[in-house]
């Protein structure tokens, strides 16, 4: 059910210092997204130090492709520069947006490159 080889192929081409891919299944289709330096005021975040960020994490870019409530489960995987799988747990901001979009289950890779699971 997981698609790490396709995710690696897509994520490693995103021209970012780290490579993150997120996806969901809709019928027989798999919809992928990666992190990017693109900005979106839709996902404005204010950090603890008062700074503001608008860049898209893979989860947020994925949410741009769906309507609220249309899916309930996503998968997130992260790769180091050399392509090894590493921690991809969604940050607190992504968790907030995922929950607002009706996502109830998130599968993500942990520090050991194994799949973990969280409910929102």
C-alpha cells in the first residue's frame, strides 16, 4: 500500500536541501506532493520568535490539491541528501492544517526509516 520508491523518485527532484513527499490514494490514483520554496499566504505561520513563514511543506502542498473533507488519510516520507529514509512526522503547523482538512490518520517515517502512525 505504500509507495516509497515512487516518493523517493519525486522527492529527490524537488531542488530543496531536504526531500519530503506526501501522498494520498483517491480511487485507483495516487496523488503526490513535495516540499517546495513556493509561498502560500493560505498557510501563513507565525513562529515562537515572532517571525512569519509562508513556504510549503509537502503536507501543505498536498492539501492545496484537495477540498476539505475529501480524504481522511495521508502518508509522509522524508529523505536525506543521499536518499535514505528519515523522520517525517508532520510539524505542529502541518498537523493543525491536516486536522482542519479532515485528515484523521497520518502514516510517516521515523528516525529509523520505519513507518509510524498518528491519529489527529
